[in-house]
C-alpha cells in the first residue's frame, strides 16, 4: 500500500500540534418524546488529545452514539459545551458548521450511509465537491484513496453491488476524502475480515503517527483496542473509565 | 497549519444541477409518477385553452351550422315524417354557405324523392320550374335573389299541399300568388330566440371549463407536493449524509427545487403537446382539417402553449417549496437516526 503523502495531505505537520483537539464539558442531551424524556447523556466530560487514537467502548443504550454526534458537530447538546479546536461549536453559524463537517471531521457510520445511486468513486468525490475540489484532480485523489483501502479495482461499482465489508471500506475512503484532522469512526472494522481489518487499523495508526490525525473509534474489536492510545468507557450517559490498552488486558473476557 | 474554522463556500448552480440530473436519471421510475401528474394537469389545462381558441376561431362556422340545424328542425316540423313524401326545391340565384349546407341536410332526409330546379344534389331529380312541384308535399325556395324569376303559380303547380319555406324574407315573385299559399321563413324570429338560448348555454359551458381547469391545477399542485414529500422522506438518510459531508442547507434546498423545476418543465412540455393535440384532432375531424388549419389563431395558440409550460414549471416549483425547506432544515443526527 503505497502512501502518496503529497497527494493525500497538504500542510500536514504532526509535530507542531499539541493540546486538546476536542473537549466536551459536562454535556447533557435530553430527547423529548411526547411526555417522557430520555437522558442520553448525563454530564459527559471528554478531553481528546490531538493526534491520539482513542477507542470508546460502551453497551448499547449507553449514549455512545449520542456522544459521537456531539463531538462530531452533528448535533447540539441540551446542556454543556463542546469545543473543537478551542471553538465552541454551538456558536458556529451554518456555513462554519458545514465547513467543519466537510474539512475538519471525517465520519464513518456503522451503517455506511453511502449514496446508493452513485458509484464508489462518485461517493468518494462527493465531499471533495463540497470542498470545492473538482474534475480530474478530485478523481485522481479519490482513486488513490480507494487504492489505500484496497478497492482500486471497484471504483465504478455501485454500493448495492458490493459486500458489507467493501461498502465499509468505501465509507472509510469517503471519510478520508478531504484529509480531515479528526476521524470519527463507528465500528469501522465490524464487517471486515481479519486481514482487511488489520490493514485498516494499520492505516489509522499511520494517519495518527505520521500526520497527526486524531482517530476516535467506537469499537468492540480487540485488535483495535490493542492499537489505541487510550480507551474510554461510557455507561449510562457518563464516562466511567479512561484507560490505556495495557491496563485493559486483564479484562479481555469482559470485552464482549 | 490549516485554519481554525473556515466558512463553507456556496457551490455553483452547475454543481447542484449536475447532482439533480443524476438523481432524476437514477430514480427515473419514481420521477415518472410526479411527471405524469404534471402531464395530466397541464394536458387538461392546455386542451381547454386550445379548445376555446380553436372553437372561437371557428365561431362563424359553428354559427352557420347552428342555423342550418335550426332550419332542418323547422323543416322536419313542417313535414312530419319525410318518408313517402316528395320535396320540391327551387333555387333562385346563388346560394350562400348556410343554404348549401342545408341542401346537403335535405338530401340526407328520407324523402321519397327530391325534385330540384337550378341546383344540384346527390338525390335530386332535375326539373323545370313548371313541373317541380308535381306531387310534392313541401316547397323550399333557396338562393339569394330578391326577385324570383318564376311565378308562384308555376312553382306550386301540382303540389299535394301548398306549403312553402323561403330562405329570403324580402323575396318577391312574378305574377299572382295562388289561393291558400302558406309562406313561412326558414329563418325567422323564433329561430333567433333559439339561437340566443344556444349562445347562453355555450357561455355557461365556458365558465364551467374554467372552473374545472382551476380545480385540476390545484389537484396537480397537491399531488406533486405529495410525491415530493414522499421522495424527501425516502431520501432522509441521503440528505443527512450529504449534510455530514459538508452540504449547506441552501444547497439541499436548491437541489430539490431544481429537480422539481426539471420534472415540471419536462412534464409540462409533454402535457402541452398532448393537450394541444386533442382539440386539434377533434375539431379537425368535425369541421374539416382544411378549414380548421386555415382559421387557427397561430400566434395566440403559440403563446398559450408557452404559457402552459411556464404555468406547469412554476406550479412544480411552488409545490416543491415546502418539501425542499423540510429537507434543508433537517438536523443530520436525527436524519441519520431515522429508520426509513
């Protein structure tokens, strides 16, 4: 997997950065459904270090997805603040929010959310279009990224013609399209076989180490957890634990 | 180092157009449902408009035919059942179009025989003015000459019943009128009343078609709106995804408006062509294509065609406003959470 650094990342300088790239301070999220209220997050506070590889673990219903939405700028908290690059995202106007989602954060959803009517390469080129990149340049870059995830030969296929694992890789490629600073991944290796899963984890690790990309992944994959810098546990809308992988080895049986 | 937080640029219209066309092409099946709604609505509107235009341009011809029908019914009233009776027709001078048409109608009536002087019909037997009336039940005098060259006594000789219908009120005859000649006009005050009544009915029909056209346009708008809302709901995840990739709300709105404009335009053109074709075919068949194409008000027809296309497109875009806004205002998180 040849990594064309110039093509892929411009102005990237890992060493020049430090500090927290994302901070969530006492975030609450309440969903109102008729008369009842659902408290998805009850005061979650998260500090994410720039350039780290963070894994988030938690049972279903723990508020994991909600937290993801918050720190990714997809939703606004009912209470509390979220800072991305020291900027309070609740203060952003629609243009800035759109820019954030386009250029700064790359999203990988558990259900891929690929646009079914477009081919793979068109899916990867779409965020580039929103970033103002067009034509032959964007096509070249898209092909390169598809190569990185091992799908170079399937550029013209539609998502419906591909397996779950392949679609997931297209989703990963799309998230990388605009060279984001932050990668938010929801179960990125769930449908991948062992070998491909390892390749993807290696890719994430490389992005972190060489280019200072912050990778935040929700996962149950042991291989991923072992490669992370930190592991965060969320339960009942709050962060219960933050550990490093070596501290976690003792609880291997509890992962599932 | 990349800037802290930048501002997303608005994408050019061409980009939105591109993605919109792609979307329609791939969803052609479902777009066809929306399109057919527009086609039907505009076809209906156009057929009414074109029908009115053509009908009014043929107004003279229509009036002529109405008069002829009245003349025919008057004749039938005079004659009762035509079978077994002989008709005598005297033509004095040149006949106008109304009389010619009337003569054709007489020819088609089930008379035993038609005897005619000075004119030609399919069934008519040519006679001299002196013996045209032999055995005839009714005498009809056509032609526009105010002074008839023949005497009434000659024309009515040998008739079983002395009844006559004259096309011209002021016609004078040579010689003395024989006893008991009852002369009625083919077109008199009574028929004028009937004409007025027919006009009134036509006016009412016109009003009714306008009303129906308005209702049908409203139905069209509602059906387009409904189809578009269904389309938006179906594409909730797609819209949420696009917003996650950096699409501005205005872009999403523009996307749906462009889609509806394209679909509306295409549907309007097809509807306009269909709608114009139907009255052309019908009126052409009734009145004859030659006459109709001669009388067609081409300028007004072209303008109404263009007008209908504009109406259809504007209607589609209007119907799309609510669905487009709904799509544009979606929060990505809730859009992606949806189970559609």
